[in-house]
């Protein structure tokens, strides 16, 4: 990805995303990361829908998350999504989740491009 390699979005932690302690549930981070990837792609003038309609599917093959400090109900967070690496078939994204400039969580995903049958294929040109 060469046009725009980083993008930020605001996220407000909703009550339904928290556990009994009022902390952002660990499963929700993957959802936030997907939101970041989707909006980065949208900021570049593309959509996942268009990519999938063209026969290219991006599947998660690796997900990492490092929790430094918890996020809580009603926190206003900033998620920065960056493209770390692009190969012929894969895209690696990195994520940093902040509250008031303090780093709470770092993450990383690797997406592989596959066809409708799930076989690896080259990324479309607009994703390189």
C-alpha cells in the first residue's frame, strides 16, 4: 500500500463491549482492529465490498495483541492503523490504541489474499 500507509479513527468504548469489571473485553480489540483496517482502506478510496466483489478475499492468518493498560467503558480512544509490510500475497497491519495520548494496546495482523475457493492469490494492484 503506497498512497496512504496510516490512518486514525476515534472509538468510544460502549457498555456492551466491556466485562463485569467495566474493562474493554479482550475479544473486542480484534473488532476495533478490523474497523481500523476498513477505514484505512476507505481513506484510500476503496472498500472491502468492492475488493470482495472483484474476487479478492483478505483472511486473517495471524493476530497479535499486547495489552499495556486497560480501556474502560465510555473512554474515548484513538486507534492508529498502519501498513507495516506488503508482499505479493500478504498485508501486515500494525495498530496502536491510545487514550489521551497514552498507549494502551499494540497489535498486529497479517492478512492473506485468497480467491473464492480459499486458495492464495496475488493481491490486487490497488492494495500493493
